[in-house]
């Protein structure tokens, strides 16, 4: 017969065994825990993982008025992503939905094929079939050459493009566009006033589509001015002068004047006269005007942020998000 002491000791041992067994059953492996309690990936982490496989790429198209229009496209990473980007510029049934949604036209004609492309020492040799030479006007032809060059040189490994057709270099295209030598990115949508010389200084000014247009987008224009040097004041003055062509617009209220520009630690304050306040009464144009002004100011590398003022006070409607791209799709 067991003594009371032995019985007590045995009871303690049995209790420890039970506790140990329960404890072991409560310990789960990482796999068992995740299977029982699956965790959702935080949204920002999911987006980061997706973004790693996407490149925000600047692609050029043209509008009905013949202006080149830059659009940011999110293109999945793949080997030969530059060629994948060019395919987004070819007129094809598969692309028609995108073109209609953007309200823009492709630069490369239907039937265009990319026969090959090589990149070495900054030079991209692009071989296209003869369909890529078929255009209905000199504007379309020039836009193709310039737009393709601007699109490809947005890649850090490319700074100039040599066009080939069926494996051969040609001197000029149908309407006289010279493609005999490597082409560097040129001034987008270059315009020349009657009073300016081609040797004058150049400034990029962003205008927008007309208020009654079906599609809203920002269009960069390279303007030649008589100023000996170009500044933010020069650029904003040219915005106030407005576009030279009816195909573009800038709905800044009449009689608005530039009172001054001040730059402080990367923040640029652009001060307009009281007439600018009337912009708040044009909701269909307000965001386009503000974006055009901000994009124009941001062409200067020292500008990090733009604050629009009216008579020395911040414009109440100036809160507009502007990315590095004029248009996004």
C-alpha cells in the first residue's frame, strides 16, 4: 500500500505529465499557425510587390491637332521592355480600346512590325518593316520619328535612335524626314513666333485641351523666346500669353498678371494678380490650369514644390496633385 507521501508525489507527477502534454499540443509550427489563421498581406506590401513588376513608362501619342502628347503607361516588366513599350504605339485592333479611352492616336501605322532592336553605348538600332514608313502627312511622319525617339530615350540606357527599315538605313522618308543618322530627342511640339529667331532661347510651356473637349490632357510646347536667359518668370509669362494654335487652351482669367516669383529652399511661390481668383468659378478648367502652371514651373531642376498665390495669399483651390508625368492612363 502506498503511503500518503507516495500518493501525493504520484499525484504531482501525473499533474505535470498532463500539463506537459497539453502544452505540447498547444505549440504549433509556423506552417500550422498560418494554415489555421491565414494572414492577409497588407495593402501597401501587396502594391509594392506588384509595382516591382511594373514600369511607369512615358509613351508618346498624337492628338487630332497633330501635337505629341506624353502619357504615362504602366507596362509589365519583361525582357525587352523597350520593344514592349513600342508595341503600345502601334495601331492595331487589340490597342483600339486604349486609344479610344485616351482620345489619342498611335504613332506607328497598322501593320508595323518590330523586326529587331539592339542597344549599345546609348545607341538603339531600331529595325522596322516598311509598313512603318506609310503616313498620310508630313506631320504624322515627323511625329512618328520624334515620338518614338522621345519614348525610347526615356530609358536610361538609350540616348539616341538609329532607324532602320527592313534592315537598311534610308536617307529620308516619304515626306522628307531625315532618318539617315542617329536621332537624339528633340524639342517637343516646337513652335516659332513671327518675331523670334530660331537661335533664341527655348522654354517648355504646358497648355491643356479645350474646356469643351471630350478628353482632358496636358500638352508640352517648346517655345522660342527673345529673352537672353530663361527663368520661371519667362515660362509663366508665356503661359499668360497663351497658345498660338486653336488646338490648345489655357483658361487663365483675362487680365491676370504675374506679380512675382520667389524661390525658397526648393519651394516656388508664384504670385498672380486678383483676377486669377476667378479661376475658382471655372471648375471644368481649374485643375487643368493649375496642373499646367505647376508642370511648367517644375521643368526647372531647383523647383521641388509649387505654391500658387493671389495678391500674396495662397490660392484656396491650389491643392492639386501633380506627378512627374503630365498625363496618366
